[in-house]
């Protein structure tokens, strides 16, 4: 080693070298909204969903998990279909950023994986990877 390198080591010890500081942030929860509670008709559930999404946005929520059921009672299937149709419309018009159906809420789904990289705490969600057709994840 050259004398100049030894001189640098003496003047700039390891403790004075800049280090990268990881910026931490608060965990971002997914708010849960149960739309099938009370077994509402489609129009009532649609209005409630719109109201709840607006309220979640005002509260600063990043995402919500909508529980709409999947049709085991004979009513949930209609709710699921119609509410997901409405979510598709909202995603297309910019009303929401995106939504992920319960069956796609898994790490092998591209959009889900991108969200999990950004919000790793969501990997603890009880429905992740369970192909739960009774839910939809909505990113506001």
C-alpha cells in the first residue's frame, strides 16, 4: 500500500465515512369494509361502497379490503359481480388507482407483488394467497 493510502486511512477512519440511512415509515394498514353485512341489495351495497371509499380516501387510507361475499347464500354472487364491475369502472375513470380480486390477491400476481414490495406489512394479511373470492383489495 502506498504511503498516501495509509495517510488517508489515518485521516478518514471508518467511523467518519458516510453511511446510508434507511428511512422508516409507519406501517400502512388495509382498512376492512364489510359490504355484505345485513345482506343488502345490489344498489344499497354499491352506494355504501362508494360512501366508504370516499370516507377512506378522506381519512388518508391507502387501501381497503372490501368484503362482498362470493355467492354461498345466493345473494353474494350478484353483489360480487356487480361491485367488481363498479370497481372496474372506477379504475378505468381514475376514481381508484386499481383493485385486485380476492382470487388474484397472491404473491404470484404481478400487481399484488408490486404492492407487497411497496407495503411489505401487507404480507401478513390473512386473505393473501387464499383465493378468497369474497373480497376485493382496492388501492385508492
